[in-house]
């Protein structure tokens, strides 16, 4: 019998000054399953251990943290991603082939969604290993639901270019698509570039285009706002440059 591959969501507070209450953001069934796993594939072993310490405070782990097997995805996966099918992760799933249940975890949210991990899921399917996604927070869906924008037709486009000119061009492309089709466009940015992204959006988007920004989701200090660019320009800047944010634009 082959083991299962559980996709284990993590809280959305990675890198934030404030921590979320784990029992308030993850169902007990997810926490209990995470506590039962001794074999992990992770984005970063240090952050995975920190997460499992929080799990242990609610439900005791099956083994001491030092005894757990945590295998990190390769560095090139972190830098270039693994969503294009260019990394063979089958070797990482040997414990599952030997009958052990495994967990896949990223630093925040659902692994393989706006985070590395899709190569591991794909490899599991290729090897005949059952994939079981667990319930937990997904920042993109939370931000979409709270945006007031079209939740029936939407696209996540990842990160926008860092080069200022290329970024402006990409913003205009996304705005044109959103205004023509009604499709909400979702994207993210590295936290310390939040304000630069915000200013680029204000300077580039049309007055009547609607922009929604969700920051620090699931935290008590969460900030969620949605308005036209015309009105955004008249508001004080509340965006934290150190807290993960999801941007959405539409009509």
C-alpha cells in the first residue's frame, strides 16, 4: 500500500509582525492530520518546523520535531518555480512509495497555489499516490471574495515585472482585459515592494477602474479595501510595506 500525499495549508502570517491564532485559521482536522505526519516535503525547513511547533501546541506531533523528515524543494524551484513541469519531484516521494503518509507544505497558504509544490503533486499522480488537499486559508480566494469584483470570472497572474516600464505595460494589459471581459485580475508582490506597486497602479490605471487590496488576511490587523482609482487617490495610504498583500483590479 502506498502512502497518501496531504497538501497541508499553513497560516498566512509568515513574515508578518503578528501571528494568527492557528486554531482560528485552520480546522482541527487539518491540524490533527499535520500532527500525524512524519515525512514532509517543504518550501523551507526552518519555517516548516516553526509551523509544526505551533501545531504541536494544539495536537502533539507523532514524533519530536528533530526526528521528523523534512526535505526541502531545490533552490532552483524557489527561484524559478515548478509550475511549468520542468522539475521531476518523484524522488522526493520515496517514503510514500514505501507506505508512509507524507505532507506537502509551503511557507503560507495552500502549497502549489501561488507557491512551489505543483511538481510534487504532479509526481504523486504519476506514481499512483493519492493526493488529499486539506482545508485551510488561501489568500487569493479570500481576497477575491472580499474585493467586490467578479468572482465568476477571474485570473491569477502571479507577479508583475519589476522593471518600471515593463510593469506599467503589464498593468495596462491587465486593465484592458478586465475592462473588456469583466474578468478580475489578481496578482501579488513581494511585501517590501507593495508601495511601489500601489503607486504604479495609481499612476497607470484609469479613474473608473476598481482596485482592491487585501493585506494581512486572517490577522486582527487585516486591511481590506476596494474602490475606484479616482477615490483611492484621495485616501491616505494604509498599505503596509512589510505585510503580504493581494491586489485585484476589475470593473
